[in-house]
């Protein structure tokens, strides 16, 4: 994806406005994101994300019709897209020119954890690999600086690499 000056200018403005707002009132940094969903079949779900609706399904091998990505594919997509956005913002913030960014992600998941076939096996990914290809006129050292900034500030990468408190509640109606 090519990043040109029409993309950079709005990002610089967002960075500036956000920095000013947070410096003026640190409470302005707090953001709340929400999702709401309903099971619509044996392995399908419809999810509301603000004004957007997405669907999940499983492949036939897991009892689905493969009509939509499955939840772990969305997790990979979330990491991929967050990396792309974080690269764009931090390129602007660091003054690093980026012409193209291509990202691929793959994750290893052992279904024994999900199905309870081996209680020693994680239910989630055992490993995720992110491959970022950046094209531009900067030195490799500048792009390494950009990667370090992205790895330190990407919210979804943080979710993948650090423990996050999750509280679940069950209501029976």
C-alpha cells in the first residue's frame, strides 16, 4: 500500500491534536472500545462493533460452513491491521518516509487445547509470526528504528505479547 502526502498530512494532524488534548487533560487519553455479539448457529456469530457488523464462522473441519473468517483469523487480521496503522503513524512521528508496507501473519494453533484433548496444550496460538516488508528511500537503520517504535506501541501486538486482565461474567436467564 502506497503512503503519499495526502495520507501523511491527516495523520500528522491526528498526532498533533491528540498530543495537545492529552497534555491539556490526561483523562482525554482514555478510550473505551466495545463489541456485542450473538451466536447465530452452531459455530457462527454476528458481532456489532459500533456502526459495523461482522460475522464469524468455522471451516467445515470444525463444524462450520466457512462463510466468514473464524475468530482466530480475526485475531491475526487485527494484529496485521494494527501493525499497518502503527507503522503509518510512527513513520510520520519519526519523519521516516515509507512508500509501501506489506504485512503477512501466520499463527500456529494446536486444536488439542480447544477440544480439551491435552490439558497441557494452550487453547490459543503457540506462536505467531509477523513479516513486514517496507519499501522506501531510508536506510535500513531508520526502518529498524521504525520497527522498534511499532513493536513498542502497537496496541494489538501488546495484547498478543503481554498478559491482559479479562473478567468474564455468566448470566443465566
